[in-house]
């Protein structure tokens, strides 16, 4: 009688997303970084001699100070003005006569006239610069941090490991603690330490979204908070300099019992009285004055936040926002990019985690 092989060890079933390796973190940049720079038509002239250049440029810069982002001269070709400024019923000479150019400069500007296409604005990245210079020489001031955001080199290997770990944690907390609903985590990146955790509720109200609740729970860690909830929050130890008031007990107990997360640090810096503030040369506001809403904090969300949650993160002064999944009404990548609206009085950086599934779709 043959002895049967022993049954294979059963593997614990994982959430599909946990089985997908989070392959990277990409910055969600505003369109001015990603899109090709639009071209506009401009009138230019061809100077007869280089000796005319100084007088022409001097008067042009005073009377038609256009194209600050471009080099006004290419060889002996000189940019005069956007073609759109010239009335269709006028010639270039008739247009220029309105600005009282001296006779010899006016004559130079009307020689060898042609219409060229030039970049509408200054490039933000080198790849844009290389494309725009094919049309006309432009000014460019490299921003190494912006370049690193675009090519994904802004994080160290250690930072990437931590960010990806928190992303996986979002999935696990959603699955195991919050009945599959979205979860958010707020982290003080200086430690790094988990300041607060919040999970969306069943209610359809935006006030019950995890982004809104997370901001409120961060306020709890600073002896504030306005949301009425039946949740039990973690109790503080008096001798500690940090507070766990922003972390619901269910999430804290789950993580403390899991061997994979024993090394995580929990707790927010306690609020400081202004008289206790020490002046720290060159430090940011969080280091100087202690916690104020989400100032200096990183926010991790399972789902891309809606407009209301995204604005709450603006008002709470979040430093960076990371999310894993797009939302139909997402306000940071799907519908529009709230963080790139210049009129806002605060801007945070936005990053999205990418997975093998995303790679397969490209």
C-alpha cells in the first residue's frame, strides 16, 4: 500500500492587491510639467547688419517688452511682437508707428519680416526645453527637484520601502478592520510615526469619507476634533511625549498584534504652548512650533480623495498626499488636479502608487 504524499501547506489567501507588487510611486504633476508647450505665431525681422542690434533691442525692450521667456535674438533675426496683437487691417509698419519708434529702428524692424512659431511660455523641465529650442531659443532655469519628481528619483530606497509598506497597510486595514471600505493614514515623516488612522463609514455623506475623518482625528491628537463618533480611541501613557489620541483602538490593537508591524512607531507630538517654543535656526514650522493640523505631515489614502476631502487637506496644510486607487470623483488626478490650482494659498505634493496591474494596462 502506497503511502500518500502529505497534503501541501495551505497558503493564507491575500487580497488581490496585496498579491500585486506595488512597483513604484509616481508624482502627479500639473499639466504644465507634462504637456507640450503650445506654440504661438510671432512677427520677426531680419537685421541687415549686427551693428543695428543694440539700438533695435534697446527700443524694443522699452516699447514692446514681450517674450520675457525667450531670447529676443537668433543670429540676426529679432522677435518683434505676437502676431495676434497686429490688427488684420494694419501692416506691421502701421502697427509699430503707434509706439513712436525712431526712424532707423522702424526701418530695421520692417526689413525681412516673417512669421515664426515660438513657445508660449517658459519650459519647466529639460524635456520641454529640448523641444521648444527646436522652434526658437528660450530661457531655461533647471529645477533639479522638479526633474527628480518627474523621473522618480526624489525618494531614497529607504523612503520608497516605507511608502510602499504603508500602501500595503492601507489595503490590509481596509480588508481586515474596515469591511473593505477606504482607509487613510497620517504620518509624521520625521520619525516616521503614525499620527492617525481613519476609515470611511457606510454613510454616503462626504463628511464620513476617510479623508475628512482623518483630518478630524489628527485634530484630536492636538486636543481638538469636531466629529461625533462612537469609536474608542487609544489611551495615552502619561510619561510619553507623544499622544495616541488620533488612532482608533481597533486599528491600534490590530497592528500591535501583527508581527509584521511590530516595528512601526505610533504617536503624534503633543501640542506645545507658545512659551515653550525654542527658536530653531532654519527649521520648518513643525519643528519650530509643534503640530498644527496636518502641517508637515504625509497623508496616505487607499482611494483618491474627492474634492471636499482634497480641499480639507489643503486647509489642514498637509505636506504630501499619497493614494493607491483612482476614484470616479477623484480631485487630484481623475477629474482634475486641485493641488495645481495656483490661486490656492497652500499646495501639497501628490503621489500615486503603481502596481503590476497598472503596468499590464500600459
